[in-house]
C-alpha cells in the first residue's frame, strides 16, 4: 500500500506560495518606492538648475532613505533586486547625486557612499555628464565663458573614462549606449563652447580697438 503524497505535496507547494507572496510584496514595494525615488531625483536635478542646491540636497536625502528601504526589502530576492525598476531607481539617484557634486565642484561620491550597484553608478555618471550641457549653455548665455569651459571639461573627462569601460551590456546595464549618447552631447556642447569663445575673443578685440581709437 502506497502512502498518500497529498499532505507533503500541499506542504511543499504551500511553502512555495508563501515565498512567492513575500517576493511579490517586495516587488510591489520596490515598484512603488522606485517611482518615488526617481521622482525625487528628477526634482532634485530641476532644483539644481535653479541653483537651489539646499533644496536639491534635501530631496536627495529623502531619495536615499527610500532607496535604503527598497534595498532592505528586495535584497533577499535577487530576481527582484536586480530587476529594472530597482536598478533604474539607483541609476537616477546616482545621476542626481553626481550632478550635484559636479555643479558644486565637490568630490564625486563613489558607489559605496551612494549605496548603489556599479552598473547603476556608471550609467548615472554618463547621464550626469550629459545633464551638464544645460548648465553649460546657461553659462554661455550669461557670458560666463570660463564656467562653461569648466563644465565641458568635466563632461569630457567623464566620457574619456567611460569609453574605456568595455564589458558586455549584460554586465554594465547598457553603458555603451549611454556613453555613445554622451559623446553626441559632448560634441554638440564643444561646438557651442568653441563658437562662444571665438565670439567672446572677437568682441574683446573690437572693444580694445575702439578704446585705442578713442585714445588716439
């Protein structure tokens, strides 16, 4: 007489269902809080463009707290932790944090300090460099040529490093695509800065000539 496998089968599947339910709850939390973290990071970048750095820093502190909760909830479930919505939130937080450092002239925060994964950090770095184009153009419009050149040099330095990171997209989270996009942004920005510098030099030369003529 064979034993009835039903009790053990129900026990096994019941335990699996409980684990799935816990994983699902972690996923739901990550999706919801991931959107919150991304929204906070985006608003922080907007504040930076208004030179409201204290406001931006407060938003990033809040985003950091949200990310910590996401990590705590999802780390036991690798399928959830490595999903796009978690890594995207990390990337956006890294981008905003790096942008703040670049605009302020502060040392760059590293992945450990930001508590983000390496791929998320590097993609955030690429997007932060691209974000500097807006501030570079603002500086040019304000005739702050040296500021514009400094920001462009930061973009160039970041691109020069990222282009050497040559690993499969599965490891880097599509870094090659973001690096290519940064290159295009950098080339346009370099052209804008070059034109502005030449125009500024011409204006200075004309002013100097006018002054000499007035004196003579």
